């Protein structure tokens, strides 16, 4: 069987970091993703809210660099939770995502206001099971100045103006 999900969105709340008895970090938050579409000429937007959980070093990194509103890409697996509501006694359930890989997508200017951006393209990740995931070491990149881009030869290509609302993804 294959259980894989990729979400890009903004965190809806600050991260709640806890530690298991064994000392590994467990970080919980939620992500909001949206989809814009048109129905009968009317523009509409649909938003989906999903709880997400980070384990180990990924949770500590997320807690250190991400805040409510931070833009992030997460890759992981769906998990189905079931419980009995203590107040009503009714059965409840929800889907959530166990994060295996993340990429922080905020720009540097937004990162200086509380977020963090890893412009090198690397990501913090872990691989493993739910109870005891194996962890990959993650070290945030040192402060550095981004190398200036190489000069491209002059060409006569037309400039393209793309409206983000017209992109289908």
C-alpha cells in the first residue's frame, strides 16, 4: 500500500512542542491550504485545515523557526485518529498528517519577522515509524550571504507577466 501526501500552506497556529518519555520531540500544529477556482464565472476559494505532527529533530527545528502564518511544504503520510468525546460520549474521528519531510518556504524578509527560510533547497526530515522514527541530523545553515547569480548573456526574449490567480496549482 502507498500512503503519501504533500501539502503547501500556512501554519494556522504556533507549534506546541512536547517531549515523549524517551526524550524525543513531538510537535503539533495545523496547516491551511487553499484552492482557487471558478464556477459559472464566479471566482471561489476553498480552504482545507489539516492537523500535522513532527517527530524528533524535525519537531525541534519547526518549533524554533516556524510561527503561525509561516509558509511551509510538508510531505508525509495520512493518519486516521478515533476517540470517544469525554463530554458527549460520542465517537469522534479525524485525519491528520505525520510529517516526514518539510521545506520552509518563507522569504528571508518574512523569516526575519519570526520565520526561517532555508534557501539552499535542503529540508529537515526524518524517516521511520510513528512510535520510534529514525532521525536524520539537521543543522540549520550558518549565516551566510547568498552568492550573486552568474550574469546571463543578453537575449531578446519577451518578458512574461503571469498572474498567480491564473496558475492552476
